[in-house]
């Protein structure tokens, strides 16, 4: 964060300062007292179960020089505000206004946005100091929190924009106006909150509407709803995908025996061979979008192919492929799920298996509204159509997945419905044999324990492994939106 005094912060956010106005915040903003560093600003939120105000002493001990809170905090100069989240947003806007050399890139999608955000951050870090949110900090708290991480040295700020309804992305763009906007896809995730896919598309399109005339919109040519957003922006547009008219496209796409794509990237600047180290055919589109932004910002095409091949998963539980010593391959994609991402994961399962026996452990998909039963049933049908040999459906809420698979005539596989994750773990211990490939996927926390049990005995020798992320409830900053 750029240096700013508490007096300035009080003026920016419209708060009442209790303490010395000349105290200067020289480091980051934190809402977790355990993460505060010397010179930092502690933001106290009153949550449903934990009140951040109660941890002021911990923040002081960690080196906080001031706080943003709803009431004065003992031994800590405090800017008192009625709404800490709104105040943090105003502070972030002021920080950004003092960094005119910073390029802001916004990215949104129904699925794949966190992964692509991580890819883009890895590429841009080779061009200059880059700030991007950890995990899925993509809402009204995580967004300004990330902005406040920027300093005078930062050249690129990569922001993931989530939404739970119309107007949310527009609000986030108001905090940090983007110069480059990326829209990957529009799917049926969280359709229960948006009401329809069309409403989701309207919400996602708010990102390109916020772009300036000299900005750039990177749009997925293979998604008709995203392609149509070209008419909603004053910025130049670049289409990316496998469509013949895409400005940056992938040709000669092939998958290897680990489900990793090889393709030729075609752009106005020329061609580049690409061999990805991450699994899933959907990674072709994700990496093309990241490549389009990188090219716009000066990344040489000659270096781009090898750079795309070096990309790794940074955020846990997203297409994390690892091998166990017993010969079982595991795909941990358990961070979250919706019908579109379930389909992508099932396709990846078959690709990684390459003829080996496939096992899918699938959990409930949240926030589908009236489409819940149909969405789950269609996932079950797809699992059967893809030839999954063993389907384990976790929890009665996901029963329609079981029904969809069981109802597909001609399927030679077997489906079982288990009560919870513990039963799923027991089922896997019974049915897994050397050479099997297992996919674990569900909405947040629905299948994490299953993935962790599979990981505990793993000797992670696979080429795309990642450190085991903690299986714990999300903190305030990890609350995600679509």
C-alpha cells in the first residue's frame, strides 16, 4: 500500500478519527489480525460468528498503526465509520487514483476466472511488478483489499470480479476502473441468484461497459453470449478461442495422456507452439485469454509459447492432478462446482484417464434456484454418457445426479448415493484399484474431505501438483461471488 496518514484516510472515507492524524500507514490493509504486519492498517468487521473488534490487541501486537472500525479500539488510533466495507472501497479508489502508471485488468466468468487470473498474473509478473488477489478474493471486500496491495512499484493490477446480481460488477468497476476487461464465459452457475442465464450475461457485461474507449475487451469467441458483448463496449475488442474468426485462436489442439493440451497459437503477430502443463481442454480458452492480455501489454510472441507452458495452478483444489503410490490418479477439482464446470471436469477426467477406469465423486451444486434438479440430473447424464465406470454421489441434495446417471439407458457403469463425505471415503477405499482415475468435485466444502483423504496417502509425483490447501471455512475475505 502507498503511505497514507490516518488523517488522510479519515477524510477519504468520511470517518471520525480517534487518535493522532499524522500516524502513517506504510504497509498493507488486513482484516485478519494474524496477518497484520508492522505499519499496517487493521480493518475490523463485525461478522456473524466473530467480531474483528475483539482482536484489536492482537493487531497492535502484530504492528498495526491504525484501524478502520465501527468503534474506537483500545491502544490503536481508529478511523470510525458506520460501514467498514464501504469505507475500504473508498480507500481503495483513493489509493488507485495516486497510481496513474498502473494498468488495471479485470476478469470475470461463470467458471475459470480464478485459474485464468492466476495465469495472467504469472505472465504479467515477467513484464513488471504485478498484484493479484489470492484465491477468489472477488467480492466487495476482497476487491478493495487487493487494490490496497498496490504500491508505487506496481505496474499491473489483476482483479477477479464476481457478482451475485445485476449491478455488482459495475460497483466493483467503480472502485477500480479497468483498462482491460476479460470475459471468459457465461454459464448457469448461481442462476438461482441471477434468475436466468440472460441476467447473468447482463451482469458479466457490466465489465466491458466500464472500459474506456482506449481500453481493450478480451471476449471468448466460442461463447455466443460473451461474443455479443462486443456491442456493449466503447473499447476495442479481441476475440479469443477456437472459432475460425477469432483474433487469437488455437489450432491443431491435441490432448496428451494426462489431459494436457498442445496447440498452435495464431495471432496477428504470428504463430507460437504451446504445450500446457495443466490438465483440461478448457485450459485452452483460459490460456488464450491470458495470452491476449499479455500480448496487448507488450509480451513478445516469441516468448509466449514457452511461458504458457510454464503456467501452474496457484489456487488450490482446481484441476490439481496427482498420482498416488498405489497407481491411482486423482483430480482434485473440489473447490467449487456448477453445471458448466462439472462438464469441463468430466471431460478432463476422461482425457486424463486415456482408457483407464474412471471414478467420479460428485457433490451438490449450490445456488442453482429453479434449475437445481435439472442441472444436477444433466450432470448425472453426462457422467454416464462419458462412460464413467463408478459414480459416487455425495449427499441427498445431489440425488438428482444419481437419478440422471441411473436413468440413462445403455450405461455400463454403476452409481451409488452416499449420505456424506465419510461414506464417500469408505466407498472409495472399497472400490479403488491401481490405475483408476478419480475426479472429486462439488460446491465449496461438499467434497473437500474426500479429496484430502485421497491426498493424505499420495506421493505427489504428478506434473501438475499443488500444495494441499487448508480445509476450513472461508474467512471474510474468501467469501466469493460468481
